[in-house]
C-alpha cells in the first residue's frame, strides 16, 4: 500500500507536516512498516481540498484532526 501526502505550499499551510508525522507514528505503532510505504509529493492540483493524500491513487482530503480516523478506515481496515 502506498500513501502519498502533498507537501506543496498550500497543503503545508493546512498542516501537511503534522499529517506526515502522525502517519509515520501510526504506521510504526500498528507495525505496518513492511506493508505501507509513505511518501511525499508536490501539488496534486486540488489545493482547495488540502491536505491532499492518496492511498494507492485514491484521493482523500485529510487534516491533522482527522488523520486517526482516516488511517483506521483507509489504511488499517484495508491492509
């Protein structure tokens, strides 16, 4: 499974750094390091919807406040 987080300027302002840090923590806490690849990219072209995140090319809008719920529903339940 590949998770990509936009780290472009618009998403950065909306908290992409915190989203990345929380995802790193959650991947480690759930022992998914061998099953989940976390990466960053620049603009995904949906700046109004940021922080932009894709899971295997499926688009999601995530905030630092919704990372836990997003991770449980779209990562843990699908690994």
